[in-house]
C-alpha cells in the first residue's frame, strides 16, 4: 500500500518530424533551438493523487491471507475489507495562439455562452461549492455545465489552472450522479509567455447512450430506496436507514465493475468505499439530510486495521480511503459505511458458523477525535468540525456506559430480548469503565440475572472498549 504522500509523475512529450529536421539542417537553421521550440509546444502532465491504489505487487499466499484481514477475538471473527482510493486523471496541452488560428481543430469547440445561460448552484446541498471563493465558484459552475452535457474543449473564464483543478475536484465531490467522469484535460492557449485562454474537457468513461441508461437506473434506484424509508423518520432514522440498507444489500468486492462510482451499487450490489460513500451522499441529500465526502487515508495494510495494526497505528501501513460527514439533529458526525460492512462472525467452539452480525456501528455518527489513529482526512476543501457524540449509535440506543449501572443493564437487555435481537452491544466510555463492566457482568456473573438464563457467549473488543453478547 503506498504512503499518503502525494506522488507526481510528469511526462514531457516532444514530437519532432524527421523531415523538418532535415530541412532545418539544409537551410542552416539552429536545430537545437528548433527542438527547444517544439518541446514548448506540447506538455502532458499526469498526476497520481494521494490515496490512489498502486498496481498490485506480487504476493505470497501468506500475504494474500493476511490481506483478508481476519481477526480472531475469543469466539468471534471480524472479517476486514480492503480499500481502494479514487483515481483522477488529468492532462494539460499547451498550444500557441498562432498555431491554433491556423488549425481550426485546435480552437475551443464551444463557448460558455453556448453551454448555459443561467448556471446556478445552491450552497446548501453542495458543500464543497460553498467553501470556494467567488472566482472558483464561477469556474465550478462552468465545469458542472460542461460535465453534465458531456462536452469537450469548452473555453472557461478562469485563466488559473490550479483554480480549474480545485473547481473540478469540488464539483466531483458534490455530485456523485456524475458517474461517467474519471478526470479532465485542459488546453492552454499561449501568446508567447502570456496565457490567453483555457479550454476544458471532461474525460468520459461512457457514451452518451450509456450515460442516459445509467441515469435512468440511478433514478429508479434512488426513488425505490427512499420510498421504503418511513415517512416520519427524523435525521437519525434516515441516516441509519441508509447505512443499514447499503450494508445489508451490498458486498465489498475489490474488482467489481464500476467500483469507483455509484453504478456498482445501483446495478451490481458489489462495490468499494467510493461506491458506498457516494450512494450514501446521493440518497441522504435527496432525503433532505446534509451529507458530503471526506477523502483521506485509513490505517491498515488494506485500508482497515487489523487488531495488531490498530494497537500500533503509528507503525502500520495506510491506504487510500473515503468516508462521509453528515448532519444529524444540528450536529456534524463522521460515518464510515464501508467499515460498517466489515461484519462480525460468531463461531462455535468447533469452528462452525454460529451467526453473522452484518452491520458494525463502531464508526457510525462519531466525532473527529474518535477517528484519530485509524483515519487521516485529506479533504479537497475544509470539512465541518465533528465534535459531538450525542447521536452516535451507542449513545442514541442507550448502549453507552460511563459506569456500572444495573438499571441501565436491565433496560438494555429487556429491550433487546423483547425486540427479538440476537446480539447486544455494550460500549464503555473508557478502559477503566470497561474493566469494571467486565468484572460486574462476567466475573461476578450478574449477566445471568439480566439475561434470565445460566449460559452466555460474548466477544471482547478491548481496543475499542466494546463487548458483544449473544442472546
């Protein structure tokens, strides 16, 4: 897994015709000067972004088994997933104005006036857009119009390549429905050393017909999923509904088709972190809940930490990752739906399957501090601060303990047993509370009073102060 440091690959491509060199030589021209001029004509820049997945190295069978990330804890097994970051391809061509005027194919194809007369974007549902300055916002709107209509070589008003790059990334961050774009290219029109204009093109992965069909499939999926959510659901219920739905109806598959966009979820039910997070963003925004994406890296050789890596995060390898930030009842929270799909499997003593726990809520609605040591954000724009745990799963569901509280234990087990739950989680606020709870429940055997029976199976996740009890 490559490190989080940005790696840039720059390739200068020069085309010099042999006949031109011969002619220049015969005419007594300075060939070295002609070669330098030719080099200045065309420049291709290719950038590999932080978090991109490198090509797969040759691995041993043991390494492949390690990459699967299975972690044994008492009678439980956590199946850990691996994660790919998003790859965005960019390129730049430089064209002399005189050359462009002599060659119609080198000129911009479309002016912005032809693209959209009234380009407008709402700050409310487009968080990255709201964080840009006015100049970058204008560039964002122009790029959004270009990508929506799948246009190429459209002259932008911006003359700043860095601003164009930021606007493009912000646009892609806000618009998961643009599933057919993997990058962009620009042509810089130069008059000597002066930049006169920039023409922008999207790098499209599908034909217009394929995009039309994909959009129809996405719309049908979104309408169907939203229709099944209770009409009276509040923010927490909507977020949990989408979280649970994505986890239970999808499988993490590294090489699944379209795994870097929403079609992997919509059509196949197989995806990676990009698919999970973008669909969550699309659904929640349509349901009126704020949701954006955070690009970054995550602890672990495959993007998710094993037990050993979690305990030694500083020494662990890190991989590209993306997760969500949502707004629930007025506060911002982190949600990692991909890690929520790293289900927990309970095994019997003989190794046979006991039962699966499909949904993991350890990183559902948590504050920034909770991600320290496992996640490292590298956002495109500054992200909202997440400093509340009020609506985290364990606190919202009454499973969070700040001390040994027999009354709270009775309520937790009564609710779980009456609802037919097969598992109950107990989350301690810190290590000292965790130790006291373990002693109260299992050493002193009070758990039997709460459960109303004389046998119990449980799994400890000591590094997270978490206990899972099978009912």
